[in-house]
């Protein structure tokens, strides 16, 4: 998806954005985030934010395409039950940090247009064509003619070929789930 909309997930809308909206109904306007009711944009000032909660949030938040869009200029969709995808980001500086788990679960890619060029080049789409699509600023979905398998591996420990062992922080809490499951086998 080029120039994607970002449909703010319910959890982010209610946990992170709702408190801001209760203080200032126009808090998200600078980020080009619209409030939608029944698919139609409404004035954020007309929404009774103080009556909403994490369990009652009858509107949807959507960020329009543009330079501030959380997904950047391109999003790579692949089927999965977690609604995870690979995407660009306007926060390129975060790639310079040693600790980079700022996401809510999706996978940011440092050079998304090179990835798009590699994937779409398989079906004859040039980098020039990709650049034209992006410059147009309108949402455009390009479907692949042939599926490309995507495998996501989440590792907190591994051994390199040289025998060195490496550990990383378990930011998603998966190790405990695995440990508990293995304990039940004994």
C-alpha cells in the first residue's frame, strides 16, 4: 500500500489518544488524524470525549496519508492473525538507537523503497514508477501477481555459527509463555 491511511488500533486509540482528546479535542489534528463516526469525518470538538472510555469508544481514528503518517509512505501487507505488517516510518532517527522496540508490534523497515523495488521489480514495476506513485500522494494498492512467503522470527536467544551465545530482552513477554508451556510437559 503506497501512501497508506493508518487506522489507529482500538488499544492505541483508547489507551494513548483518549486521555489527550479528553484534555483537548483537537490534540490529534496536527498529526492529520481524523475522527470518524459511521465512516464520516466529524469535528473532534463535537465529540463527547469525557463520556468515552477504554470499554466505550464508538468512533474510529484515522491518519491520512502524508509525511507525518505513522506508517510512512509504504506499507507491506501479509496475511497474519495479529494484524502485523511491515512499514516505512517518519521516525527514521529511531534506527540509530541500540534499543529499537518503539512499535506496537508492527515491523518498521529502514529502507522501504529499496524493499518495494526488490519485491515489485519481480513483476516489472520500476523504481521510477514507485517514486511517481509516492509523489502523487494518493493511496494506491499494488497487488502481487505471485505470493512471496513472509516468515517472522522473534528470538531472544540464539547461537551463532562460531558458537557464541547471544541474548536479548524479551520485550513481548513470549519467553514466560514458552517457559510455562514447557513446565506443563513435565
